[in-house]
């Protein structure tokens, strides 16, 4: 059984079994309340669960905004440490690609999410991997909406249950883990100011 967390957009938490079926799920649609939402959502999903049955924590690693991703990834890391289980990183766009394919979309397609500043995060998928999951054609990119690849597009909110399903199916198929680093794709909007030099 896997705990799954994604905060690449809103906040989503889920529990899935080893076959990837959803056992419990909870989410918050507020994209600015990751820190306030993540704790209560984790408690809601884990209520009544035998923690010893958890074998991993799947976590969405973006692309997404700096603050949101940090909250979710820190929560997932803390949960994995407390439970004594491994973290299982999943690119958040992979979940949207899987949702599109399960809803009848055909490949190739491009997954798009809002990157603010009139830009979009974009990831292209052209084939299925050994686990039958959408396989990326390179790394996610960020840029103006008019430069998005001209392919059928999949958009929406990332569901942690799909993040968990991907992690479960990849682990069963013996596929390598996703890189654990967050895909911010650009610097945070808020930066530290340069200290003034004092002459004297």
C-alpha cells in the first residue's frame, strides 16, 4: 500500500494498493494553501490505516511552482522517514497523461499546466512504457503559450491517486525511479535582496 502526495498545483493526497487502485483520497482546490492543507489531508487519508502496511510514499515532483512543490515534497519526505519506507518520485505531468489516456485520448499528446506569467509548463508524450504508462518525449519545458507543441492537449488538476498508481505499476514492472529533484524549471518569484554596502 502506498501513500501519495502531489502539490504541483492544488493539494492532493491519496492511498493506493499495490495494484494502483485507489483506497482513499482527499484534496484541496486552493493553490495558495498547501502548507495549511497538507497536514489535515494526510490525517484524513490515513485515518484508521495500519501504518505498518504502507510500503512507500509516492510524491509528485512537478513541474510546478517553487513554494507548492517544496511543501508537498517536504511532507512526503517526512512521512517516508517516519514510516521507514522509501520515497517514490513521479513526474506530476505523468499523472495527467495517464488520466488522458484512460479517458480515451491517443498518443502523441502534450500535457499543459499553468506556469503563471502567461506561460505554460509542457510535456510531450508519444508512446507507452513497459508498464503501459505514457512515456515522456524528453523533460518538461516552460514557455509562452504560443510556443506550446501543436499536439492534442491534456490539462487539469493532478490527482495524487494517479501519482500513486504510476509509482505502484512502475515498481511492479521493475522500472527505475524518477529523478527525485523538483522540477521548478525556473527561479522562485520572490528573491532575497542584495545587502547594501556600508562605506566608512
